[in-house]
């Protein structure tokens, strides 16, 4: 369970997000949508303890990220870039992440297999394509078998096969009773994957609820998205 309450963050006197509140329930895939600059990354960075809020709270299983005892075993995350050192191999990178988080070494081979990088495990990360980098990031997110996944644009750079793989993985994860929050700009993909939606625009939540409710009265998620965001920006 993720609970975000009254979250506010200023950058240089301007509010990047203002009074953002929503909950992400277990057993569901929740999509986080918004135009460029709406405040998605700002929200996710605070949720993952990479930034501090000026007001409000962001809790994972009832605690702020920084107070989690075993963060990688509690929440797996994917933000921009895999964070891997370019000269390291995929296996070495994951081995280091596992070691520094008390995760058994056997998980490295398991996640490499799971994300389809087993054959590239011994290659240097610097030579990876964008999609391979995303797969490596997913491998790191899955390493600690966390009950919560937070993913910023996970399908960015993936080929159709990779996109289908992520969709199935996230659906299975949620079906297992786990909590999944993901952002994406791909509306049709989001409509296929998400159970619930949170739509943010200009730093404020403008719609939240089950996919069917948010899209009610519109021909597609894309149409609902434009209607909501246009209305919010007064267009
Ligand atoms: N470190 C920062 N310094 C100054 N302004 C920032 C900083 N981070 C974010 N902002 C501003 O806060 C607002 C929200 O940005 P954020 O990156 O959270 O949006 P986003 O929804 O993730 O956008 P995108 O879809 O483009 O990734 C934007 O106006 C952005 O310019």
C-alpha cells in the first residue's frame, strides 16, 4: 500500500506539486499519468526518498522510504537510467546491488533470466541499448522480491516484445496481491495494463479511480486524458 497525503514540493518558489493525495492499493496496477512537467517524477522521487517534501507525506506500508529497514526488499523502483556503472557487467552490477542490500546471490541469476538478459549477463552495461538498460533496471527492481513496485516510464525504449513482457509481469505481480505504481506516456499501453489511474496536471491530482470510472463517457483513455488535462489547464 502506498499512501500519499497533501504532498507539496517547491522548486525555486514555484510549486512542482501541490497538495497531492492518492492511495495505491495492493492487488492492482495503478497508472500515474500527466503531461510533461505535471509533477510525476517529483512525486515519485519523494516517495522513493530521493527528495524531501515541503509538506505532506508519502508512505510505503505505513512508513516513509527513509525509515524502511530493508528498502530493496520492500519496494523495487525504476527511475530514469539504471544507475549502473558503464564499465561493470550486468551480472556484476546486480551482484553489487544484492550484496549491499543483504539479498541472496542466487537472485542475480534469477532476475537476469526473468528480464531476458541471461545471455548478456557478462557484457558491460556501457554497451547496452536503451531497452537492455531498462531491462537491467527492472532486474534491480525485482531483486529483493518486493511487495511494492514503483516504475517511472518502464516501457521507455522497449520493443513490442519487451512492452508485452512488462505488461504481463506487472499484471502477474498485482494478481499476486502486490502493489504496482507506474508512470507512462503511452495511453494505449496504460489502458491495457492499469486497473486504477491517477491523473496529475500542473502539480495537482485532477482525477483518480478505477480505469473504467476515469474513462467513462470517453471513447478511449487518450480522449479522457486530453479532456481532463485540457479542462484543468483551462483550454
Ligand atoms: N530540480 C528541479 N529544479 C527546478 N525545477 C524542477 C526540478 N524538478 C522538477 N522541477 C519542475 O517541477 C515541475 C514538475 O516536474 P516533474 O519532473 O515532476 O514532471 P513530470 O510529470 O515527471 O514530467 P515528465 O513527464 O516531463 O517527466 C516542472 O515544472 C519542472 O520544471
